C-alpha cells in the first residue's frame, strides 16, 4: 500500500499533490515546467530504476520505469545475494550472467558509504584438492573485488578472503550440495556510522 493522500496544499510548481490512480496505486503529482527531468524511483525489494521524462509545452509527458526485483539486499551484517556468482569451471573468471548481480552489490555499496569495510568471501565445494580449492576460492574472491573496484567502489573498502572447502553450508555430495557450497558471500566488517 502506498502513501495516503495528504492534506491539500498550494499546487504551485514543485508542490506535490497526493493522488490515487484508477488502479489503486498512490503517488504524487508534481507540477513542473516544460523541459527534461531525470527521475529515480526506488522501493524496498526492488532495484532502483532511472529514467528521463520530457514534459511538452502542453504539459503532456510519458514515462515508464520498469522496476525489477532485487537480487541483492543489505541485511544486518551482510549483503545477501539471491543468486550465485558464476565463474568459468575451475577458474576465477566471472561469467557475464553474474554481472547484473554484482552491479546490484556495487549499487548497494555506492549508496551506503557508511559500509567502510566489506569482506568478499570465496568458497568452493569439496571436489579437488584442498590446497587447489583454497587458491581457487581466493582468486574468485579477488576477481569479485576487482569487478566492484571497476564499478567505482574504493579498493580500501573491500577485502577478499578465500576459504576453499573449509566452510560448507551443507554436508554431503552431489550437484545440489556442491552448488550450495560453491558461493561468494559479502560480510560487513566495519561501518563508519557505528551501527552493528
């Protein structure tokens, strides 16, 4: 449910007037002058969406913003991801299908500068040698760190740690178990706002 209609106020330029659409959605009507405006919409559980609307002299304008469900959320002492970060088999090369997910992580970090230190943890399944898995998990965590740095996140805010097969989420064998244990986790190590 959206915001309730507020008291009527002056409706000059920039003063919002709350309305309910025929579909029951609440929103604000903000009178503006003709021109182009950049807009950002955000809602909990969704990726923020950006768009530009051009208002014609007759006051007409159209804008459609598609808001996609979020695959990454800030949750207490971690950034939870709802998908896996995929790598090429036995390598630390991030597959392109994971770029959108990592872009969301970068967006969270950019929007929360108080997260002054985040540890990126790499984990593998238990196939292969323990030493090789340790090295692979470290390389994968470093790859994710490099990706986020490439998206503008300060390298001083990010650390990479590989744990190989030493911290499985589930015990056992078989692809369902292995795929749960092959993962990347994001933990908040330090916050500049003192929150925990």
